[in-house]
C-alpha cells in the first residue's frame, strides 16, 4: 500500500456501477481505467456474494479490499495493509473480518418465523439455481456464484405489506431486514456503513486525511452514503432516486453504469484529481 492515498471510493454494484438489468459496466470502463491509473482504492460494497464480487473484481482488474453481503464480511488481500490486523479467518489469499451472523443460523430463524406466522418467504437457501436465474436474470454460471451465501439471505416475499410485521419478528431474533433493488435481505447486525467504518479506520492509519466518496442507489446503501464525505446517489432507470438525507448529496444525471461514470469523472475533476 502506497503512502499517498488522499481519496477512496466505496461503491455499490447492482444498479450503481452495474446496469440494474443487464449487469453491464461497459459505459463505466473509461472511468474505471482513470481510477486505476490514479491508484485510487475502489472498494466494492455490495449485497452480492463473495464469489460474485470476486468475478467482477477480476473483470474490472480490481485488487482492493471488498465488502460482501451487505457488510457481513470484509475481504482484505494478504499484505494489502503493511500493519497487523485482527481478523476472523483466512481464505484463499484474503483475511476476512466478519460482522454478520452465519447464514445457517439466519436460515433457521427465517424458517421458524415463516412457519409460526404462515408467511410465504422464500430465501436463496430454499431455491435451486434455476429459480435464482429466473428471479435475477443471471446466466447459470453467475447464479451459481450468487447462491453461495455466508451472512445475508436474499428473499422474496408474497406480500410486501407484511414487511413491517416481519421486521418486528426478525428483530426479536436479532435479525434485520434491508430492502434492496430486487430482494429483501435478511441479516444480522451488519450494514454497509459499519463495514465501511472498519476499512476506513485502516486507510486512515495510512493517511489520516483521506476523503471518502460513496455511491449507491438503494436503502441498503444509506449507512454508507451517510458516512461519506461525498455521497452520490445513482438515479434509477425509472427516473426515481433514493431519498437524499442532505441537499448536498449529488444525484447522477443517468442510471448505471453511465451515471456512475459521469458523476465520478465530474467529482475527480472538481477535486483536481
Ligand atoms: Mg444497488
């Protein structure tokens, strides 16, 4: 890790850097190249699984830490920071800091709540790859990566009106519900903001003056946007956008991935990067 590190970018993937339907990032390639050349750490912070995130990391030639499953786990490449970190486990060249509840426990609790209340809640753990393909429009190979969950269960629910009641039941079991672009997500006491805090602390040991850009499009991105120096909301395809907390928040002029690229290039220019 180089010493000069005045800026880091945390970004959501689906609907923020990736097209919300086709998952393309074609229109962001140039902006990604600029970021890579300037050595700005670009940190994916997503509800996606580890394997899916690694897939996009490779495609985008990204070598930085990443946050999976709504802040459930932080993956940091071995020796990325030149100081010792405490972590929960190691896997395949990464150290992992776990903030989430193990998926096995989450699924047991969801089944208990579902059966008790007679609600129709179906999580990835109750689906086969074909069903995940249909719900996500992902091709087979990527749906297979998506289904391997560690800390967060994406689920569909027959009736969104029960969400407030479901949320109450989940809270009794120390579970939280987040509404993402396609699914509801059920997870422990983790969110993207808490995971971001952990990582930012490490970066600030390298450079205390770093500025943080964060980009997102959904409710699950709010904890991350609220903590950023420069929060950016990516407009959705239907022209709507996440409610801003503050009028200083930027809104992208287009949806992902073109909106992501435009606003990143604009901000880098404003900051004289
Ligand atoms: Mg999103």
